[in-house]
C-alpha cells in the first residue's frame, strides 16, 4: 500500500490568507466608495437647499419692493418714520397687498425691514403700521458675510435713501449685493412700487394736468 502523493482537497493557509486579503481590499474599496457617495449626496443636498433659499428670498424681496407704497409710519415712541429708509446694510419700507386670510382687524399694508445680523439676512415685519413693536425676525439667508444696498432714482445711484418730505418718498430701483461666507456673490435688482413716479401727470401740451378738472 502506497501513501498518497498529491493534495486530496481543501485550501492551504497561504491560499486562505490571500483570499482574506482580497476580501479585505474589496470591502475597504466599497466602504470608501460609499463614504464618497454619502458626502457627495450631502453636498448636493446642501447646495440644492441653498439654491431654494435664494429663490425664496428673491421672490419675497421682489414682491415686497414691487408692492412698496408711500405711506409714512410712526414708531413705538410716536416719532414719524419715512415711508422708505435705506442704508448700506438695512432697509425699511411699507408694502401694500398684505393678504388677510383670517379677516383680522388690521391694515392691508405692512411695515417690513431687511437687515444683516450675525451672518444672517433677516426679514422683520410689524403687526401694525403705527406704534407697534416688531415681530420676531425671519431668517431668509444664512452664511452671509455682508450685504450692500443701493438705491436709484432718475438714473442716479445712492447708497442711502431717506424718503423725507423734501425728497421723493420712494426710489425707483433697489440693488442688493450679498456676499456669502464662501466668497460667492448674489446680486439682484428690483423695481420699487411697480413703476412708481411721484411727479404729477401732464397733459398732452406738456403742462401739468389740472387736479380739479
């Protein structure tokens, strides 16, 4: 009877080690691929959320300015406030067309303020036009490094607007430039009062129309 000279079956220790090494490499590659996919999905979701926030802000900002009206107000101390006030990082206006779905006892106009506070672009509203404190601010955009506002009337731009009695109450166009913390810049132009013009109407001969006619 002769002893067996060849391998009858099974794996050697070296073969098992090689197989485990290959399996480990495949598992590591799968984990790395999954991690990259998750990070890419998170970055895409964050970008889409930011684009949606920009679109919402653009719609609200344009609507507020398009509905702007020349209606002065009074603050909590009773002091008169112009219908439109603008500075480089702040803007206060009165807008009409405030929908009253609940038929609440209030005006159809609303006082609105835009400002940048601690890296957030906020929109603040008042429940009443005169003498009321403001409501809690609503954050429209976050990660804001700075915001610059400019105001145009009859072709001239200014970084401030104070609609006092001796000046036009409203500008014609507002330009907003927002710089985000990542360096990107968002710029928007909006018409004020949908073509508001405080000048009196003129007749066909070029003179001022008679208000009593």
